[in-house]
């Protein structure tokens, strides 16, 4: 590589500070930090070749699984089961419908326009099918919104990351199984293998979390409880994969149980697992920031700018995704009592983010043919959807301020839900 060890260490420090200031700019001016980080990666990679994309691409097989573990653990920690079960079927339905429509439409477009097979298009559709919670949650926290709509937007953005990752992994496993079987009526065997992998992953994640919380509960004060929790998570990921399970699902269930251990303890009518999960959530936010910053820069470095056709394809797919959301949101939110401005706000939120960036190199890493095109397409989709969301958000905020319907969130606004981002 073009940098010495000391220069690389200095660059890591600079990137972290850029990530921090990009986050400040996001919160101050509503310009998502993802744009700055992707452009930094673009400058370091294909533009200046400071970090050669060919060298970095070799590390995708290590970077991607670690990032997926962190994202899914974060998703599980932040998903409040009580709120999700009681008040958010529409949020989950909105996530599910948008991802499924993305998979269906891009699968058909890929087949009949680009000559891909259906599975390849569906994988890309799953990768770019959902909105990004690190972008959505800070945006809506700046607005004065009713508690119910804020909860729907928040829970949709959290669940959509999980749904995209799960569907993408299912389709990648299916594609690998189909290729291994020579496409000779493999469907029954492959579906059975996928079901086994997911059920095994779920069981290991739940049991592992309960055992670990019991240990934390009974071991007294442990000085390095979060680092040990992360270590246990990595071990459970390996164990799940070794036993034929799905390590990503294990990570999700492990986070879901720990993040909701108080609620689950009350349901089980026992206190033997009940620990204070807030410190774990707080520390994990810092790890998530680290992964978020570096993986977005990483995606920018592995983009190949010589094939501009792929960037155009990404923009066109972005327009499709934006149009689909403008259709699905009003339909699914019909007869909910939300105002037109609130539905418009939900409709403009189409930004893709870290989950799409992490998933982009994964299919090619696993050896799926033609998937080397994905990073360039996903890069373009992220930039286009972020730009669309930013512009739409600013327009609606200004329009709402003029009419006193949607306005900046005042301090101590008790009737407005504050999303749990940690």
C-alpha cells in the first residue's frame, strides 16, 4: 500500500475526527454525514489512489462480517419489544413492503434490462431496500412531531436495517446453495438448509444472551462487562456458523434479548437475568460510530470510477426506490389519522446508509458471479437517496414551519417521543 505504518495510524485518527465533525454538521445543518465519509473514501481511493482499492477489497471478507455483527447487535439493542409488539405493526409492515417491492422490481429490471438472473437482482434489491436508521432518527429528532408518528418512523428505520440484512443473507445463501446443487431442483433442500440455519442461529442467540446475562447478574461488578459482552458475541457468531446456524441472526437475537432483558424478565416472572443494559448500549454506540465511520470511507475507496454506467444505474434505481416509497407510504398509512404533512415527511425519507454499504461487497466476497458491480451501484444509490431525503426534509420542514405544523423540536417538549438511539 502507498502509506507507511505511521502514516496509516495518523490517517485513522484523521478519519475519526472527520467522522466526528461530519456528525456535528449533520446535527447542525441536516446534511447527512454519510455523504462526507463516502466522498473522503472516494478521494483516498480511486481519485488519489492513497488507499488502493484492490488491496482494500481483499479485507472485505473480514470487515463485512464484523460490521454486520455490530449493526445487528445495535438493531437488537435498540428495538424495544414492548413498543414494537403493542404499537408498531404498521412500522414493520412499511419496512417489509418496501424491501419486498425493491427486491421484486430490481429482480425484474435486472433480468429483462441488464440480463442478470433473478436471484442476483433480488439480492441487490434487498441490499438497497431499506432506509438508514443513523440518518432517519437524528433527522426526526429535530422536529416537533406527535409521539405515534415519531415511533413509527423510528421503529421502521430500525427494523428495516434488520430486514434488509436478513433477506440479503437468505438470498446469498440460496444463491450459493443453488450454484452448489447445479440448479437441479435445489429449492426444497436449500429452503430446508436456510430454515435450519436461521432456527439454529435464533436458539444460540437467545440461549447465549440469557446465559451471559445470568453470569453478569451473579458475578457481581465486572470491570470490563461490555468488552466481554462483545467477545461473547463474537464467540457465539462462530459457534452458530460452526453448528450450521446463521451468525448474523445470532447477533440480532443476542442484542434483542440483552436490550429487552428487563421486559423479558417481567414476562418470565424472574429476576435472575435482569441486568442494567444501559451501560452496554452506551458503550456500543461508540463502537457503532467507529464501524459507521470507517466502513463508509471503505466503501468509497473500493468504488471503481471507470464504469460510469454503473453509477447511472444506481441513480435510476434510486428514482425507482423513491417513487415506490411515495406510493407505499400513503397506502399503508391510509386511515391512520396522520396529516398530509406527516405522510409527506414519511414519504421523503428514503436515505440508504450503513447497512447497504456493509452488504454491498458481501455477495462478491462469497463468490456470487457479477456481484462485483454492486459497490459502485450501491455507492450511487446511497448518495442519490441521501440527497433526495435531505432536500425533501428541508422543504417539508420549512413549509411546516410556515404553517406551524412541523417545526423544530423545542426543549423539554414532553408530548413528543424521544427515540432511543442508544
